[in-house]
C-alpha cells in the first residue's frame, strides 16, 4: 500500500517530537514552574528570619536594661560615693539613719552631677548618631564607651592594670603598645575606687574615734563602767558633725576629687 503525503507529514511531526524529547533528557530536565504556594512559603521563611533577628535584638535590649544598675556600679563613681557614705554612717554610730534608700538616692544624684559631661559626650558621639542611622551597632558601642574609658583611665593607676594583667600570663596582654581591654580596665577601676573609699573612710573615722575615746575615759574616771560609751558619745558626735557642716564638706570633697 502506498503512503500518501498526509501520512509522511504525520510521521515527520512524530519524529521531530521524539528528537526534542531525547534532547531535553540528554541536557537535563526543564525546571518546573514555581507555584504561588511555594512563593508564599519562601516569603514566610524570609519573614521568619527577620522576626527571629528582631526577637534576639529585643532580648539583648531587655538584658542590657536589667543589667543597667550593675553597669552603673562598674563604670561610674557610684560605688566610691556609696562606700564613703556607708563609712560615714558607721563612724557616727547610726545604724539606720539616714536609711539605705536615702544614701543610694543621694549617691545616684551625685553620680549624675559628676558624670554629666561623660554622659553627654557618650550620647552625642555614640547613641544619637546610631538612632539617626548614621553609624552601625559596632561603631555605636565603641563610641559610647570611649568617654567612659577615658574617665576610668584617669582614675586607675597604671600599676594596677599591669598587676591584673600579670595574673593571666596566658592571654599575653601588650599594654605598652595597645590600650587595656575594657574588661581589664573596668576591674582595675572598681578595685581602685574601693581602695580610695576605704582610705577616705579611715580619715572619716578618726575624729569620731577620738570622741569615743574621750567619752570612754571620762566614764571610766567617773566610775560609770556599766554605761555604754557609744550611747553617751552619740549626741556629741552628732553635734560635732552638724556644727562642722559635715554633709556639705564631704560632698564638696567628693566632687572636687573628680573635677
């Protein structure tokens, strides 16, 4: 039976289709089109990544805010002032007057008054540019801590930093050519502030100790050995402190030491 031209055309179309199919199989399969459901899934994954980053940032912010009192105790003059006022209350012989809350409040306001230039410089150079989007987080942290570093370096003896660095020889601190690490500087600063607080506490104790010795000697001479000298000397110490305007003089000395 003879084949017509119509049969040849059908045979040619089938042969071309088979050749194209084999070519596609040889060079790899054609990628399937992405459905709208897959696009929504990928978008939700990207949004989830951004959401996780925001959650981490929020967690870090809350952590820093919860540690704010501790940070204030570490890099400001607050511990020094609290130690001095605590020694003053013990030297006078008062147990709960002024109360701890009042001492802490006075120390905090004095700290803000003394540290105001440092706070202002830290805000202007670090936090304000970061909130305006001018610098990155790393630059903001470095610029914010730079004023506090300068403040602490003025108060810390160089030998204190070296002695602390010598306790960890494995870390190989190069303090002659590089600045001290922030953790090392903060530790040395806190130790130096505690040392100065104890030194001033010793000076504050001396006049009140002399009053206690005089009162105890008078009571012994009068044969009143059963009377506690601390009870008798307390009014004299209070009168001496008020007449000498002790609160103002000690506050002036504290502020002058940081000027």
